């Protein structure tokens, strides 16, 4: 515990010194610590694909990721986030991992499921594990919260999202790359080849592997968009398995063409700052 706090204090002081050196001083420190972490950006994108059934035209998927409750992100902010997501009137909600920063040390776990349960999506709520969900013996804590809140956990598995006319798309989810055992082969095993497929993977760099499968889109988090980016220097901290794809939309060509979207997440970790990497909700509108 002492070593962890010392490391965090060192990082915080180092970053504060760096801001000062760059001429940003106290104002820059305050902005990165207090202002930008609250500047939620709602990104709107269209997913257009020939395998999307026409009955899914206009259906909305809202992705949120990396809340890291307990580090800097508070329960009050989390409650407001749920209201914001509901205001977007999603048909499908996906959470791409890292609910709490340290699950076994978070003291308000009993309050999370009732808040998450308020999220409404007529075609379902789905989630996957991130590295922090497994970390600190948190796997069962996370599973219990998400199940109680009405989320379907996709753990190397897939589900068909089906409409009344029996048209459907497939959602696949794999385990975290850092602390779990991701298995795309198992997840896709019983999924029809000719349907539209979206893969949820916390780690964006799994796209290089996923592109060898007949998967159309991958939605990821984990990177925080770099979280702290400085001009001419770039991101200060990029986690493993987010080195290649750090934020936004990419087309990855392996055996198949895969569209990857990397969400910047909501909260912060390791450094209690965001700079040039605003928190993000992403709204995807499906079109045939």
C-alpha cells in the first residue's frame, strides 16, 4: 500500500513539475486535475454495413468505458452519467471494462448495482471484463454487480440481439488481455458466418488478432485516449495492449477488414489528470 501511494505521489509530482516547465503552472494543473476530467464529450458515429438488417436501421448503441470509480471518479458523477446515457435513448448499451479502480478496496460496491440497474436499453445491456475488474481479486465482485444490474457479461461468448421479425446482429465479448484469458475462437464458435458481428474487447490491440476472424467491428476502451497528452511529446502513459490503437476509429486489415473504435473512457487511473483527452461517451447508429 505504501509503495503504491509513493508511486502515485511521485507520478503526480512529476507531472506537476512537467506542467510548470512547459509554462502552464498552477492553472494548467488545475485544468488537467479538475476541469477536463469533467468535460464529457458525446461522440456520434454511424456504423454502415451490408450485413446489418434493414430492421436495425437507426438503432443506437451507446458505449461507455473505464469509469475507474474510487480513484478520482465519484458516485455522484456516476449517477449523472447514467442519467446522461438514458437521455440518449439507446437501444443497446455496452460497457467495455474497468468499473472500479481497485474493486477489493472500493467501499461503496453495494451502491453500484442499483445505479447501473437504472440504465435502460430495450435490446439489452452487455459488458466485458477489463484488467481492473480482475485486479485485486475483483473478478467476482464485478460479476456480482453487473449481473445484479441486469447486464449480460460476455466472457469469451456471444449473444444474438434479435428483433421481432427474427432479424439479428451478434455481439461477441472476450476476456481482458492483461489479466484474463481472451479466446476469440470460443466466442465466435457458434456465430453464423453471414451475420453482422461486433466484438467487445477491453484491449484495443486485440484488433490485430480479431482481424483474422470474420468480425466486422470491434469496440474497445483501456487506453483513456492517452489520458495526458502533451504537444510534441504525445501520451505520457499508454497501458500495455493499447500501444498501437489509442483512440478513435481505425480500419485494421488482417484476413478480414475490421473497423475498430477506441473509446477514451470516463475516469482516470494512475494519474489524476486528463489533458487533451476528454472523457467520452460514444453513440453508434446502425445503418444497413
